C-alpha cells in the first residue's frame, strides 16, 4: 500500500491514470502525505493550459467539452477534463451522462477524466481544485478543461483558476441578460453561442455584442473576446474554438498576462493555506480557553477587542 510519493509522481508523469487518480484522491482527502506530494509535483508544473468552461445549466458545456477533447486528441495533445459540480459533495467518477458522452475516450491514454464535488469538508472549490489542477499539470497534460455550471459564484471562481475562460450561451435562454447580471463580462475571454442550429442565435449574439460594447473599457493592446458559434452536438465550429483558445493563450504569453494571472492565483493559494493554518491554531488556542477568557475580559471591560486580538495573535504565533 505504501508507495513512495516520488514513484507515484513519476508514474503519473509517465501517463499512468491510476497514479493520477490516487494523487487527486490524496488532494481531496487532504491526505497526510499532501505536503510531500505538492513538493514532488512543483518542479513539473507550469506547462498545461487551464481552460475553464462555464455557462447556464443545459447550455451544452459537456457536449462542447467532449467535442474539444476529440479535436485536441486529433491534434495529438494530451488533455484532461475536470468536471466541478458546485452543488454536489460527491467526487470520483464522472456524472453518468457525461461518462456516456466521454465513452469514446475511455480507453484513450491521452485523456484523463475526473469529476469533483465542491462542497468537501475543507471548503470546496477554492481549496481542492487548484491542487487537483497541479496534479494534472505535472502529469503532463497539455490542456486541462474545467467544466462547471454557471450558478452562484462558481463561474467567477473557475475564472480565477483558469488561464482562459470560455463562457457558453445558447439561444432563447435569456443568457445575454444573465451575462450582464453575473458579471460574466469581466471574466469571459471567449464567448461560444452554442446550439447555433436553433432559432434566435442572431438575437443572442447581437444582445451579447451590445452588452459588451456598453462595458467596453478596452485599450488597443487588450484582448478582445471573440464570439463564436457552434453546434457542439455535431462538432460544428469546434476547430474555431480550439484556434481561439490557442490564440488567447499566445496573447497571454506575449503580453505577460499569463505570468501575472498565475502570480495572482499562487498568491490566493498561499493565502488560503496560511489562513487554514491560522484557523487551526486559533482552534487550538480556543481549546486552551484563551479566546473564551479574552471574550470574558472584553465583555467585562477590562480589555478592548484590539488588545485582545493582539494577545490571541501572539498566542497563535507561539503555537507555530
Ligand atoms: N440542438 C442542439 N442541442 C445541443 C447542442 N449541444 C448540446 N445539445 C444538447 O443539449 C443538452 C444539454 O447538453 P449538455 O452538454 O449536457 O449541457 P451542459 O451545459 O453540460 O449541462 P449541465 O452540465 O447539466 O449544466 C443535451 O441534450 C445535448 O445533446 C447543439 O449544438 N444543438
Ligand atoms: Mg454538463
């Protein structure tokens, strides 16, 4: 059972799916070896292009993802799909429908598919997803597609994890209005109006364009998000999406934005981990009844909240 972490990482880098799966499970379960895992992965990260796909329920994210996988494979690229379900605490296998759609890739070593719930005991998406992305990146994936349904804050969170964020819309779903509401205009690098075989595709595209022009604050060197039309269920327009994603990637690299985005992301990750450590120490000091005692003194007026917070911080530092 006890496999050396270095071996596990080496096997994952050789494309062994079971090793990748075990590493991601370690992330999700916050296994005790996680520090060692992350240290072993670190030198191998930074290659994969992280592409987030988001949009309202049923807009065609999974169908588009499957079509993109096919296109990337035809191009000889190694690709992973991480389906993040913000409403589910469950992880592990892919959702049933998505599994069927992905069936043609099931025996392809160049494709890795995983779904994650996001309400894990450790606070979900923001905690486990970046670490899972590190595993897939270090495992040698060229592209990691992260699919998440655009409800609540999920799409904004995904955008903060992705190099390129693709927002999907479909005609007749009032999506253009939703775009404005959800602050999607700030996060989209690429719009895909899927189900272009349906009526209303022009209306959706026009609404979207109008919405974009209202929010326009772009300089001449800034990226201007293109609007593409697809019929994902027939694979139409998918090559154009691949090209646009590559083009955005090149822009990110050349403008220095890729590095800038990644630094922000790393800073967020470090901050989240540091806060987790602090909270753990605070709970320890709570066991020691310090917080309780301080609260009593604040209520009694013998100290003030600022001085009490200083005292708590000092006690937490001493616990380091
Ligand atoms: N007419 C048409 N139907 C499509 C197209 N793309 C997908 N669909 C259908 O739309 C339905 C929803 O597609 P999914 O790919 O599951 O959508 P999704 O966004 O992943 O859905 P959730 O994960 O549930 O949010 C399915 O029945 C697809 O077959 C398209 O281009 N045209
Ligand atoms: Mg889906």
